[in-house]
C-alpha cells in the first residue's frame, strides 16, 4: 500500500498534466462571512503551472495553480493578503473552497466556462 501511494504521489508530481483548466470563466461564490459575489476568472498555462486571474468588482487577484483535469490548487495574493483555493471538477464547472492565510473560515466558489 505504501508503495502504491508513493508511486501515485510521484506520478502526480513528475507526470504531465492529463488535461488542464485553461479558459475564461464566470465566477459565483460566497465569502467566509457569507456575502455573495460574482465576477470572472481567466486561467492560462504558464509552463507546468497556471496563472489564475480573478476579477471581482474592481479588484484583481492573481494566483499560481498546479493540478490536472480533476483538481487544481491555487496560492494567491489579494493586496497585502494571501490565501489558498482548491477546486474539483464538477461536470464542465469547477467547484472550490478557499481561505485567506490565517483564516478560520472558508468561502465557496464555482467557476463556469464562458
């Protein structure tokens, strides 16, 4: 079992992405306090990683992601704050959760292809 887990981990780290989440998306979510928001996101391939740019209202947030056709995780910076988001494929959409560094609650988000 340990060997199988190690092999899977190495394949995920060293292997090429099976597919990727690149594209333009409509964003709908709820912040950790429960406030609803809408906006857009663009995901572009940047070598073995992805650049994720969210636009919510007048604010742009930029992050770096890793993942494949099933999931991706993003470390991001929003002004002086940073955080992490994790998304899983949900049909053609991506369903995610996120929190700022040091946060004690999570927000939820859905990315729908435009």
